[in-house]
């Protein structure tokens, strides 16, 4: 029903900035809760940031708060992750995910992998020191 494709990953130095984009196709995008997760080798796939369909409410992992910004452009079926002040610990595969918006935006729910029904293929972000 929904296909997600990430773009914008790459190799950068610590302190640099990078913007990821996720473009959706298929079922109507605008009413979905959207999220970015990341997974480093040997680690779990964990929440980075998530955004309500309206764009008015967001949630960030503590590790990225103040450095990363999630946003969306529903007219373009795209969600973004602006990453500033990148650290080596940010190195991971970043995944875009889409989940239902029929529920209220509850952080304890939208931060969990199980909430999301659709996933992109991932894009590699590597931050060197």
C-alpha cells in the first residue's frame, strides 16, 4: 500500500550536517505517522524521530535532541531528517517508516518499531572522526 524510498545518506566528518529524505508512493501519505529509525551493526533498530501527520507534534530520541529535526511536506509526499553536528555515534543505517494515524500521537507508542507498517530500504550514514 505504501512504498518508501530514502535518499541523502553518505560519508561525512564529525560536526558536519546531512539531510535525509524519504519519498512515499502508493496509499495516501498525508495522514500517516512518519518516523526515522537507525540501526548500527550489532545493535537494535531504534527510534530517531517521529512526526504526526499534521507536522505539529514530534518526538526525538534523547541522543539526537537539539541536533536533528524531522519535518514533512505532505504535498510532496516526503519526510525529512535534518542532521546537524553529526557525531561518530550517529553512524548507522537510517530507515524511514510509516504507521497509522488513526490513534492519537502517543510517544510511548510511536517510538516503537511495532507501530510502523511500512519501511524503506535504508540509507547508510557514516560519520568519521
